[in-house]
C-alpha cells in the first residue's frame, strides 16, 4: 500500500486518555495500524479493549490524545466528522422513524444540498446494492431487523464514502440473519471497492468476514494477520485463548531436539519436540497451545500417547467433543468430526490416549 491509495488508513502511535490525574483511563495505548484500500479489516477484542474508541477517532467523534490518523497519506486531525470521507453504521441503526426508507437513505445527500435528480439516482443505486428496491416507500417500523440494517447500510453507502466504519452492526440480529448479513457485507465490500473497518467481539464473525484482523486487549493491538494466521499461528496466550477454542498446556523448554525442533517437558514429565518455538530459550517456562480439532485420540498404550481420563463426551452433530484430564491434572479437549456418525465408544472415567501433533503445537507468549 502507498500513500496514494485513496482509501488507505494509517494509524500512527495513537493513544487516547479519558479523564485527568489518578482517575484517568488509558483507552488506547500507542496503537499503530495500516489498513489498505478495499480491505475488510476487523478490530476484534473483548468489551473495553479500545476497538470502538479507535473507530470513533477515525470517524472524528473522538480526538487522539497523541498520535496521528491519516487517510491516503493526509492527516485527518483537523477535519470535523462531516468533512471526513467516511461514514459510520451503528449497532442501533439510528433510522428516522417518521421518514420512509427512501427518505432515510436520502437524508445525508439532502444535507449536502445535492440536486434532486442526483439524490433520486443515488437512492435507487444504494437500495439496489442492499436489495431493497421494492421497499422504498415503507417506514422503519414496517421492516424486519435485517431490513432495517440494510437501510442503515444503504444510507451510509449513498454518499460514496472512501471508508465505511461498522460498529458491531450485526449484534442485534438473530443467528440466521447475522450469518446472511455477514455474506452481504462481504459482497458489498467487493462490489463497491470501499474500505470496510468492522468492530466486533464475535470471533467467528471476524474469521468469516475479514481480510485481516487486529486482535486488541487493554488498549493495545496484540496481533494483526489474516484469519488463518490469527487462528493457526497465535503469538500470545490471549490471542490463542480468545480466538476459538484452544488447549493451553504448561511446559518447560529443555533445548534442541533430535532431528530439529525444540523439546519441551510437560508437567507430567513427558517430552514433546515442537517445530514452532517462538524463539524461546532452554530452561524457560512456556505455554503450548493446540486447537481441539488438531489433537488425536489414540490407544492409551501407544508410545506417543499422553495418559488421560475422559471427563465428558459432548455430541454436537457434526462433531463430538471429548473433554479429558491428563495425569498431571491439565484439562484438554479434542474435537473429532463425525464423518459417519460417532465412532469412539467412550464414557466418563474411561482411560484415553492423547497425542499432541507437533506441527499443530504453537508456543505462545504471555
């Protein structure tokens, strides 16, 4: 990406502090990000991590305490919200109940005193993009939640912004509608060429929709990457634990292993050679992360097995989850796909062999 990209966002060492003195709250702590034009970029993290604060600063609703935000290489600091080429879609939709769908979509264009013919054309275009052409004359109360969300999107798109900011816009929808709107948002981003910056605390939503994800916690960006990078190669314990389900196993690095990799001693005394070491030094305590679907269940007598005891078996239709505990007390769970129905006849209290696939183990920092 270059500064000439008309829809690029650069966040450079941005901090935000609310309040003064001992009661001040540091909402953002020296955050730096580069978001490419036509990218679907998601800010992901728990409540209070700073993601909405950052979105509001890009929109111009909050001012940074320090740092700079640029669009296409130009600082936005001096521009009020209505002069920034960005639009925001909020969780609450914020539709005018006394205006029709078409009037809601036209509102921003009318405030700009655009010609009537141009407004009508843009309204038709925006409603066609969100597939609401036949509902232009209805009022918000006559629409479903999903339709109201589409109207809010159409209103934001009608101004042809360079960047569209989406602040948890799907959280009020039921599961089926939310999944439908996820696909709609991906389609709209592809069709419009607009940069989408999306805020959510829903990990599955972020993995489904994003080109890249920034995982945030306590005002800091912990990791930025594609969904596959974030899920398969987490760098920290928080990222590994926050994104999906994972097993976290304490160990100590014991040095280089035979044939490459690094060896780790588990709490029960077992040793495991891991290719991905995250630069850890011998003698250092470490946390090993492995996803439940990457764990193999084997014969307890197998040489590669860690001895475990089954605590629960949970049938989920497509998968079965086996919750167990290693001999040293560490909890683990494995997720096995039911390709032809459940195949393991296991019950709580049964002995179980657990194999940690070395290539699937990640060494994560605290």
